[in-house]
C-alpha cells in the first residue's frame, strides 16, 4: 500500500467513524481533521468513490497568477515615493489609477524586492536620489531627516565655533556618603566640542561655574568669540543672574538663551 493509499484509507475511516458516531465534530476531533475538510472529503467520495480520496498530483506547466511587470513597477515606484504608506494605502491609491490589487499582493511585491519595512523603503529612496539632482517632496525630506542618524543628530546649524554653546544638567546617580551627583555639560553646536564637570547640587552657581571655569576661559585663550549660550528652562538656568558669569556684559535674549559677548583677540 502506497502512502497516498494510506492517507485515502484514513479519510475513509473518518467518514465511517462519523456515520457510526452520528457526530461529525467528534469524528473530526478524533481523526485530526476540520469540519470543512470533512465535507470536502465527503463530497469527493460521493462523486468519485475511493479514487476521489487519493491526493491528486499537481497539474504540470501551471503557476499561480503573477502580477504583470508594469503593475509591479507602479507599486515599487509609489512605495519609494511614499515610504511611510502601508500596503493598504498603496492598494487604495492604485485604485485611483485603475489598478486593482489586494493589500497582500502589495506585501508580496515588497518581499520580492526587499521593501517590506518603512526603513528599507527609505534606504531605497536615499539610494535612488544619492548623487542626483532630484527635488524631494516635503514628506520625503521629513522622513529622511527623521530616520537618518546624521539628520537626527542635527538640531541646530552653526556657521563657526563659539556661535552657540548648548548647556544642560544631567543626573548621574547617587554616591554613598556623598549624595546626588549632577553633570553640568556644555557642547559647541558647530564642532561638538564638549565640556563637563560634576557637582553635588543643581543650582545656578554650579551652572555658572562650568562657564567660568571651563568654557569661557578656553574660548578666550583661543581667541574665539562666544556668541550665545543655549539652555533649557531648568531652575538652575532661569535663576542664573548676570553677575554669576565672569564676562563684562550678558544680554538675555529669551528665558532660556543668554548672549555672552566678549572681545576677540586679533
């Protein structure tokens, strides 16, 4: 007895068991078939007898329906042009240009071209536009800046060193016998040159001390003008008065931005 015949006999046994128990669900549970499979097997047996229970070999020279190349190209082009769109959105937009595709078909096309994630579609867009004079849409620019690490780390643009110093306070941890430890950090937004100092308090004096002790003396020694210092709205910065910073004049531009001008050496 061949393997196909064994399977056919098992299907026949299920039909006989269902007739004996007068319970299709119980017979399917015992034999490991679903109710849908049971009725398909029963219909094949009624129409073709025992031969209908044998598994049919695949029909030669037959392949599943394949999406035409021109339709597939439209899907790829639209997916790269709009990387944030999902498979349902792509399918809906294609309907507007008289192209009927199921969302799962769009997904299969993405898998064939390795575009199944938004990140991969963004990489494809970046690869397609690299070195070419192509006008990107606002949506494409926004997505590239959001996912590209170079753009993600770029918060402000500075034309030269000292143009803008960004200062902030970070909680480091608690040290036994000392207490809370805070880091006062300042970074030049042009070249990412950083200054840091640890303190046991988060107060205006410590914020100003970093500028007086590390930042301003360094730039003064190098003959570089510090145009402005950018901070957040922390209490240590909001209460930092002008007489705490060791420069001749400090002009407040906004609640969280101090301009610190001093003469540059020739």
